[in-house]
C-alpha cells in the first residue's frame, strides 16, 4: 500500500512539469528509484518503503499515469501483470476504483545520462530554508516570460559575500529581480547563466521538502538536492 499523495509527489519530482515523460521505475528492496533527463539536465528521485517486487518497469507516458492517479483517493494497492519476465500492466486500486496502466518494454527505452560532482568540489554551497525556496519561485513567476537566470557571487550591504540569483533579460533596459542568499563562497568570481524555467520547475516539484541545498561549480554545473520522505538530486548544466 502507498498513499496517493506520496506517489503523486514522487512522480512530480522526476516528471518536472512534463520534462521527463518516459522513464524506468527501478524497484529493489522496497525502494523505488528513477533516473531521468537528457544531456544538460538529469535527476535521480528515490522513495523508500515502496512495497513491490524487485523489478524494472517501463512508464512510457507519465502524463497518462498522472491522469489515472488523479481520480483515486487515499491508500493505493499496486500490483503488476507479466508476460514471462516482462511487466505489461500496472494495476492500481483504491476503495472505489480499479485502474490498469499499460507498461512499456524497458529494453526499448533509452538509458538516462548521469553526472558526477566535480573533482575540485563546488565553488558555492547554499542551504535553503523553505521560505527561500518560495521566494526564488516568486521571483521567477514575476518574470515568467523570461527564461534567463544569472547566478553570481556578490557582496551584500554589510560587505558579506553572497550568492545572487538575477532573474531577467541581459539587456540594460529590461526588468530584473535580484535575490541574495548567504552560504559558503569558495570562489568570489563566479558568474553563470542557467535556464530559470527548469530551475523553477524543480523547486516547485520539491517545495514540500524542507531540506534543500544548492551547490554550484564555476565549471558550469548546478546541483540541487532535497532530502526528506522522498530524496531527489538534480544536475543542471549552464546555458551556452
């Protein structure tokens, strides 16, 4: 059994507002793990206490699965149907509904890329409170038509080194929002552009998780980690 809200939350964290629709669910020792993404952005999402047999199942259309789950309520019972070793259907039932979702052959689904932490470590390390996550989402929403976000080191009014998130176009006449967060600054000369749409969607999908950290390497990589009932890791490459 698994609660509907928990399963929906897990799915939203890898789906990222439609960016990752086709994925493999890997279940081992009652832990569900999904790797998803493409070159330039990848994620790993992990859910413990997922009672299911050890297997890999192919979810070819996450959007359809989300629509099926939306009509259910409360705790869900999950099971699968197989032809030989191939899982062909995921059965989902609650107190009122019995649903069947067609699964894909995992052999025809590609392998997701993955990134590792830079050998020299990260140049910026931030620990975010939930309010700071909410503020970053608000800043992006206020400039929803612009997908540029500049992450750079700067100094606040007290002269303390901070990490600054600048939302807005690069032109001097455009609207801009700057938001500063204190943290560990290992290099005071970092200026990197990222896609603010992807950044916001990741934060939105994980805003129910309290523990968030952001690490940035001047080599051009951002790592975002959330730890809680569902653990998730995201790597985003800088814009070129």
